[in-house]
C-alpha cells in the first residue's frame, strides 16, 4: 500500500503529521496550533507559504521530498546541494527529519520575534 | 483641482517563479484579463475597468519580487520636464524606447535610494476589455473572480524612506498623505499623486528594492468578503484579513500569489485634497495604524517581503 501521509520530525522539537499533497510548513503550522511542537524554541516562521519570502528556510537532515519552485534569493544552488529548502515549497515523499533555520531575538517590547539568521537577499 | 504631471500608477512588473500558476492566480482569482504575451514570455494583464493597455506585467524569474513600478504622466512633454528635474536632483535617468512593452510609449527610468526602479510614461494605447463610453453600462463583460477594478498602489520596503519622501514631493509633485513614526526617523510614508489616499508607499527596511504588496481596488466591503470566499475556496495563502487599515481607512485582505508576492484587495479609503494636512501615526499606535481592528501588527507585516 502506498503511504498517503508521513511524519515530519523537527530536530529537538517534536513531530507533525503531513499528507502527501500538503506543504510541510502547513503541516507544521497545524501541529503548532495543536500544541504538538512544544517546546518550539521560537514561533514557527510563517510568511508567504509559496516559496518567495524565504522566512521558512530549513535544512532537511534525512528523507525524500518533492520540490516546487522556491526563490533563488533565499535558496542558492549551494544551499540546495547542502540540503536547505523552504519548507513551504516541499511535499513529503517519506518521513522527514528537518532542522529549522529560524532564530529568536528579543524585540523592543520584550516580545520574542522571528528573524532569519542571515539577511534576506 | 487641475490634475497635471503624474496622473496615477500605470503598471507594475512582477517576477514570478511559475508562469501558468501566476496567470491562473491573477486572471481567474484576482479577476484580471490577459491582454497579450510578449515575444520574451512576459504576460500583460489588465482589469476590464481600466482603459490603458495593461497594468500588471508578469515576468518568469528565479526569484520573486518587483522589477519596476511605472506612473503615467499627462503629456509627452512632461517626460522631458521631469527628466530635467530628476537629473537636477542628482539621479541618473535612462530611456526605454516605445513598445518595449506592447502599447506603451517611451519611458524614462531611474533608481530610488530605496533600491526601487521607477519609470514614467505618457502614452498608452487602450486595449479590450475596457469601460464603455457611449451610454455606458457598468461593464461590458460581467466581472469575474475577485472583480478587481484597477491596480491601485504598491507598498515598497527599503532603506532611505525619508529621501524617497523628499524626492516624490519635491521632484514628482506628489503629496504626502500619511506618515508613521517620529519626524526624522519615519517608519513609513504614504504618497498620492491625486485624490486617492495613496498611490505608492514606502516603509524602512534594511534590504533595498523589496516588495511588500501590490494592491487591487474593489468596489465595496461586500466584494472584500467575496474575495475572502475565493481565497478560502482555492486555498490561496492568506496573510491577514478581512480587516481595515487605520492608515487610508481601506477595508482590506492581504494574501500571497503562487510565487509568494503579497497581494492586497481593498475597498474604500479617504479622499485626499492637496491642501489637506498630513495625518500622522506615532509609534504607540502603529498596530492600529496598520490593522485597525486587531490593533497589533502580525509577525509577517514587518518581516515578510519579496
């Protein structure tokens, strides 16, 4: 029988269920809403969900996935070869282990806000 | 009020990662019409409620974002007049020949200190569909999708917002309608060439040349709700809304095209006259300024751009 959904393991955080036709980031958003990604060290970085803004950059440690277009401004050829993706633009084809590239920093109001580790360009 | 010089936004050229899905989005969902496809693959789109040849250009590229936003001026001699003023201001002006985009006359172009390319043109052929002019029915073909009536404005992110403010007001004769933040350290500026609450806006951001959103005008709040139904039905990536902006008072939804470029559809907004004072929002009210009902910024507003 062909699998229709997979487990997305987020390194040091938890795991989410993801359908084969679902963007990995969207599955992570749902899992966060259900409290399944505690303790996520930072709020899940969700932006355009369509491969353009680069905020959901992640590194795939293990697993197979289907890739859809993502901006070269955020995933260079070198990044791609090193296993980096925008998690909004991949669909699972096996269980995946990934590492989020987000970092936390304290904003002016003491509220934790998300930023990419590197300057978007 | 005599409306001379810069009339309005003319077109914006967007980069998209995948052309077929972009066409489906802007034509079937937003409600634009495809006018033509250029020999280089660029796609030219318009609303049926616009007269001019096109208002949105899609270019296939490896990164999302915008190439250029162009404004239409009243007459050809305005291009020479503005070229002198822009050159005198210290910016380098280049020239794009007629028909580099179909139906558009000669253009002059220059780079803002925020890293955005702006162009001016005076001539545009008309294209179908367009508004009727003899005993005009409200439309020739019934509107489809979100029923967008025009490409209305763009919010651009980059450095040197106050330099852009000075340039647009003192060289292109725009008016500043609203600002956010303290004088001397403005967070955002809203600029109008006519009587709309804004035709272009800029927000301070460290990376140059970024696109926050392009916006399409809808007829009313009911159409904003209809647009929200389309966003849900077709699983379009939502950012926020329906809600209202304190700035401009527009009723709005933010969402993303299939390449991650943020779109807005909105209705309403105040009428601006050039004798009106600037409306200002201080930092303590920035949440209400941007999202009037939520009264707080979402994470994406300040950080998600293409």
